[in-house]
C-alpha cells in the first residue's frame, strides 16, 4: 500500500472607480452610487423607480438570503425589501458605496454580515468582491440548484456548474481494474483526488504497459500516491486533461496499447527508438496537426519536416524494452 505524501486572493479589475490617491472625501454620495451602479454586471438601468425609504436598524430577516431574485437586502440588520430588482440594486449599491468610502486598504470587507476573511489590497480587488458577493451576487442559475451563496468569480461558478450540473465526464480513471462507483469525473482535480485517495490493484506501477516494464526493469515502483500523480502529469498528461493521447506503433511497440502525452512521445522516440530529439519533436508536432494519434513506421514517409529534409533520411531502432518482453 502506498503512503500519502501530499504536501486567493480575490482578483483585480480595471480601476474604473479611478480612486488611486484621489481624495474621495469630497465626492457626492449620489454621484458615487450612480457610478457604482453603472459598472454592475446588469449594466445601465435606463430609469430607476424612486428609492423606497430604508430601515437599516432592527433585527435582520434577510442576512441569509443572498439571491437577487428574493428582492431582500443582504446587509445584516437592514430590513429593506423591494419587489423591484432595480430598486433593490440601487439600495445595495448605496451600502456598497458607503463601505467603499470607509475601508482603508489593505483591509477586510465592512459589509455587515460578510463572512469573507480576505484582506483586500486595493480598491480594484474590493470592487470585485462587492460586485460579485454583495451588490450583484454571482449565483448559480441552474434550475433547482440548492447552492445559495454567491461565488467570488466566474471561475468558481464554472467549477461549481461543471461539478454539480454538467453531464460531461471527460476525466476517467486510468486503472482498468478500478472498482469505485465513480471513476469518471467532470473536473481534473476530482480525478486527481480519486487517484490520490483510491487504492488500485498493482498501483505501485503505472498501468501503461511500457512504463510498467521500465519500472520493473529498474526496480522503481511508485513510493507514494503523489509519485503516481507526478508520473501521469509528466507522461500521460493528456489523459488527465481529457485530451487524446499518442500511441507508438513502431516495431515491437505495436504489440502494446500504451499511450503517451505529447512531450512523453517525443522523449520515447528519442530514448527508445534512437530518433534525434529535433526529428522526434517534428514527428510529434506533425502528428498532432494531422489529428493522427497512432504513430507507425509508414508515417515517417508522409511527414513533411520543417527544414525540408527528406523524411526517408530518418532512421529508427526497435524498442529494446518492448522487444525483450514481446
């Protein structure tokens, strides 16, 4: 059994507020709110209804309610409610403008009830947080989704959709003997966790035939699951990334169905078939461009090398490792 040896900051946006070192103490609050509103994801609202009188005191009935469709203020302690989204958006922007004026950078969010522990280094980072979390919450819009909290950015939202709602599972466990209930994944990091945490038969060796023979010949099994992930990244990365892999079918290699990533194929051709590194790189590159993922001896005569050299000049040797166990 292998041993486990495992060893954000909010993004920035363009400084559309234009604070910099400008003294904002003289900025009119209504102008500040209007500017803040104009930069939200819903963009300009032609005409806004009259802002209802707000009451930001008393008990909170809406601190946990984060979706804009609920039309409730998310400022902890504010009882403001509006059936009109545009009105609520303007109200939230006032809260956002007020905390923006008060926050000294670097500092943590001053929005009442905000649970973020992030320290914002500048106005740009804080704008991004206020926009996606508080004033125009970036939430999942998939029907029936139970995840209520807004996401920090579109990347996090995309990860959520891929994990919870996507039917595409392009990342598969490389071990054919895998008996886990879930062995196809929508995200690469989930496959990584699966390989790292799931014990497979003979997983001290790579399931790819050529790699396994090489490990056995040199008595170099994986010592940790981190070693497994490192090996797959370096040699079979396309499989972990859900992309097609290359297969070498030169000589004795044609007897086995192991696969390589782009750079690993180049290394294999150089080390095992004695093809120069420059030629090996051209072969790998041309295969990818032609959409061909099985490299056979006959392909050498069909490849056009970058320097115009005749493909017939390329010489190769059989793979000793595969020939030995053929």
